[in-house]
């Protein structure tokens, strides 16, 4: 049963709690830089998207991580066999000991998910397997004050979002990600 | 800059998505830290699995006090997560970064004394024992007391707003000084003064609310945990009006969004009141029976026609009328405000009173004592200010400057500290946390603190303010100390240390009680016994400290109902006062009159020619609490630099590009920040967050105080912005 995430953009309020909870739980190192877009490594990222102009401007926030794609491009290109898709739940995991830091996955991923810290090897969302395998929510979901993120099997998420006009994110890699309209 | 693409949900092309999420341009290798960015070593980046869960309270902001669960392995905290069963929570982005505070290499670890004279480039800090530190403090405070009088000693508490404040006030009063002040001189208390002048607070969001006005409140970034209730209200169909010069996350929940020019809230509320009266939408029964000055208020608001209010506030007349109708036609109404935005103006108290009056017209102000109520839990007031303060009242330093404040507040209004020190009215200070950067023209406050005969301070860090002290004490964080008692909803919780303190850091309550012993007042302070003190505080709740020690999730006290009593407001008339008799007596307008910000475009058109933008400071960012957390790498990476939020239109007119350096200039000086071009800011208004040492907004703001409350006008100044 493929697992994935749902994001309700009506609820996401750009507070960054999920980002910090993810880094706290998974021990992801901080990196401070004022180069735009160079912050990281981040396994989950919150972005504000603006549209329109005063007085009709709109701002929404989105929180996204690895999509644990149905057909992950990263797995296909990895020359070291370091990335794999778990048959039981479709979670895409990376074996740090095999990763050679070549960045092929970074360029293959349509969503810019792979991240690199000081070790140089690829790291990314692992669906908090040390929590989810015990029946707990991933840290991001568990911490969200707005209940904007949900985790579950794609069937569960589809059922949950039936009345909410959510759609699966489009892409050749079949991202396991639903987002509200 | 502007992304035209709305997030389409079903079809995000690759480039669109990358652009939207800012992924393009990511370099894969770790760039080194640039000069000027903090070198933040250390930390908890090795999260280990397992360990025991211990529970405490998060102290990363001043108002949250959310429950937090800490994983502890081999005596060291490794991870945190929300304490789900606790009424306050979940922890936010700051709470999730708390371990970087706990284990920061720059934590103050030992008491230290200055060995070089004040004003030296280096204080020559020397480690001393707690006994020597407290002994020296006690000797110096006693010396001042004997030579000049106890009231010459200031007892000051900074952020966080901790329940440990009553302990400090007790210390002050027992020592003999009424001059206990806090950072509440610039935060929140002015709202309480305004409420008390009118009579009572308006209802907030309750299960019955049908229309809610959110006036200057962005809890998504200041207190995310409270957003849950607002979402629930939205889902149950509550009409929401959002009054905020910015577009905040709350804005997307609003049926109507009003964006007034900062500082004009009063005019907007008076304009809405006029519509409510004209269209006969007010609560007649409440107004006739429970208010005073209604006729005069009704006459006064006549001049605030929607067209005139549009000219003052910039809010389109049609939107104002629609908002007033939507609000007043959906009773019961509620009002959510936040600590300070409405009162950080020269006319702030009156503006806040005007909003309160508008909500009162819709019957939003419950009459105290009319219905049976469920009082909130509280522990015993150990300040004893009711009996100890009156005999000392004449020695309050704020008595002449802010007489209205003084009538309501048991703590002094401290914003004229530079004058009090210069005049020798205050000669020594004990600072339990303090940040001189919180005041406008803050260099004067740094000088005042430095000029005192003797000062001692407790903090987590050797901050620029602590650098001015004679003695510094290492304070324990909430994860390292016992207490104070935390009440959340119906839950009483006593946090116990989850890890041993860093160095010799001690809880504030613990060292203060020890200081009382050094001052020879031990008997009045439970002989320094913290547990005995907590027992005494808990007595009205029928609990003992030992009970709470055994209850790791706290003890829930079932609600009890107080029967209806003699109904009436706590005002001289016993009614809600549209026209305040207390203000009139003090020489102010009794009605909540609107006056232009003195440094604004209408009152100071000549200044506005050179400085055409409204300069708004102090609105919350999710990752920082005032000046705190700039040294927390997990938070700093989210916002590495001081920035200016500026509308695309204003940026374009000045040729300003995203993220480039810009100069913000006021008649008092300039600071350099990075431009953030965003629709968060409306055209004509720019926003800079406070507390950055390298771009301190308070160095370029004037000491303009609201004459009623003494609150500084942080939010309605004028500035110009240009490329650096």
C-alpha cells in the first residue's frame, strides 16, 4: 500500500513548525546562509507563494517534502544503488553508506528534493520510519498546529480528501502527494 | 518577483514548482558561514533514538508556555515533541528548536563580576561563587537603601513573561521599594488599562460566536497553537473580519479584510460604530441598561462618515460599511486582539477604547456578575501587593508621569528610565532578564542602566544589556529548573528539571529566595524553601507541591461555578463607560477620540514629503521572539538577515530588487536591511522586525509615548527607503 502526504493549503499558515520538527526529530544539521535558496539541508520546506496585486493579492503557504513517488526518478538514476523504494509501503529510502554523493538524484528529481549536508551524501525525508513503523504520525504531521498535513496510505488520503477537492500532484514520477485546491 | 501562478493543485509543471518552492539555484555543497552571520557551533544534531520521555514547559516565547516532551538519554536531552495531552500546545517552530538554546556554547554558566570600570571596552568578567555574587548584591542594595532609601532600587523583570514575576515583586515590596517594573511597560498592559477604563474585556471567540473581528492579530506567527480554534470557527460558518495592515495567514480565512494605515484604528472603529448606529444594528438593551455616555458617543461618531474614514485610514468606504454590517448583524459577536499592535501608537489607548466601544455596541461585552461564571484557576498572589503597595505608593517613580496607568497597575511604567536615573530617582537595579533594545532611542536606556550606582542581572546569555551590569547570574531555562507552577486551562502542572542545569545555572525563584536570605529577610521567604513556597501558592487550589511532583502530566481541577452576583462593571459608574470619568478627571478626553499620529502623513505633511512611507515595526515573525533566538541556528537559518517587507509597487518605484541591501531612513537616523518584496505589505507601508543588533529599528524611532499609558509609538512613524 503506497503511503504519502496530503497538504491543506487553506490551513497551512507558513509557521515553519513542521520544518523544525522534522529537523529536530531526524537530527538534521542547520546551515545558515543568506544565499537565497541555499538554506538546508531541509527534508521539509515551507514556502509562501504570492499572486495578484494590492488590493487583491493572495498569499498561500505550502509545506512539501519527498513525495515518495510511484516511479521515483532518483532510484532510476542512482549509479550506486543507494536509493530504493520499499515494497511494503512505497517509501523511498536512501542508504547513506552506499551513497557516493554524485548528485545524479538531485538533477533527476522533478521537485528538487535530495539534500546534502556536510557529509556530502544525499539525505531526505524518510517518512519518519522510526515513528510510523510504531503507528505514530511522522514528526511534521504530529507537530502541525493547524492540522494542515496528513500522512497515510494513498487510499486513506483519497477517502479523507473526497469532500475537499484535493488532487494528486501531477508528474511523470507519480508523486504520492495530494494537495488541496 | 511576483509569481503569477496560483498553486493549481492538480497540475504543477516542474519549472513552476521549482520556482514556487525556491529550489532553483540550490547548491549542493555546504557553503561556509559568511562574515556577520553567527557562528553557531554545537548542538543536538545527533538525535538518538530511545530514551526516557520527561515533560516540561517551553520557554522560547513569552506567552506560550506550551507543554513539551523531552527525550532524555544518559542525562542529555536528545529530541523534543509536543506534549499532546497538555492544554497549551503543540509547540511551534521555536519550541522544536529549544535544544539549541539549552546546549548553546554561549550560555552563561557561572556567576561573574565586573573587574573593569563601566564604559571599558571589556568588562573583565571574573567567575565568582553564587555566595559571593548574592552577598555582593545584598550588600550593595542595602547600602543604597540605607543611604538613599529602598525606593531608589529598581526591581525589573524582562521577557519571558514568567509566573516568577510575582516572586520578584514580593522581593521588591518586602525590601521596601514600590519600583517594580517589567517589559510590560511596552507590551500588553496598555490593553488592560484601556479595558479597565471602559469597564471590561469584550468576548473573544466562544462556541456561540457568529461574527468575529480579528483586529491586529496574526496568531499563526505569534501563537500558532491558537489557530486551531479559528479554523474550527471558520468551518462552523462564523463570519470573520480581519483588520490588519498586512496580509497575514489569518487573512485568507476572512470574509472581509480591512487594511488601515497603521495608527488609524480608532478612526476605523468610530466609522464602523457610526454605521452600526445609523443602521440600527446596535444592541439596544445592553446600551440602555449598561452603558454611560452613549448619547455623547453617538454624537461624536457622526463626523466619521465612511468617506472621511476612507481618507484617514485608506480603507474603502464600501468595505467599511460591509464590515460593520456583517459584524453587527451576526450577534453574538467576538473580538480577537493581540498584545500590543493597537496600543503601540501615540493615541493607542483611545484607539483601543474605540474598538472596544464598537464591539460594545454589538453587545460583545459581558456584564460582570450578571450570569453565573466559571472563574479561571489561579494560585495565591504571593506579592502581597494589596497590603504592601499602598503605603509605598507615594514613592512610585511613575506617579506624576502616568497617573492613569498608576491607578490600574501595581507595577510601574518604566519608560522614562533615562530621566529617573539622571534625576537620581533610581540608583540601583536588579534585572531578571532585560533588553535595553526594546525601547525607542535605546542608546539612552543602555546609558541609564550603565550609569546606575549598582546593577545585577540574571539571564541565559551575556547579552549586550547584561554586559552593562556589575554582577551577572546564570539563569536556568525551563528545562533545567523546578517550577514555577504552570496553569493551562484546568490543568495545574509543576515542571521539574528534565536535565541537570548547564554549569551553575539556577532557577530564578531559587536564587531570588536565596538573595532574600542574604538580605536578612529569609523568614518572609519561606527560608528559601521553593517547595514550601509552591505549597503556599497552591493552597487555594487544595493541592501540594508533592502531589504535583507525582503527577507528570499535571492535575486537572474540575470547573466550579460562581453564582451570579451583583452585576456591574468595575468603573466609577458601574457601567461600561463610552465616556470615561477617570480619563476626564485626569485631564484627557473621556470619549475615545481619534487623533492623528503626530509623526504621520496628515499631522506632519512636511516630514512626509521627505519620508513618505509609514514605518511599522514589531510585527511577529514565526521564528523569533523579540531580540531572542538570533543565535539559534535552527531558527536563524529560516531568517538569516534583518529584512524590510515592502510592496512590489513601492520597490519598483525605487528600483529595489529582491534581497538587495536597502537603507531605511527616518528623521532620527538610518539602518541597512535586506529588501523583501512582498504583498504582505500594502503600498505605502513598510515593516521591519525589531531586535536585530546590526539593524536596530529602535535607534531610529522617536520617544513618542501615549500620554495615558506611556506606551511607545512603535508602529506609525515615517521613513524613506532607498537602495544602499
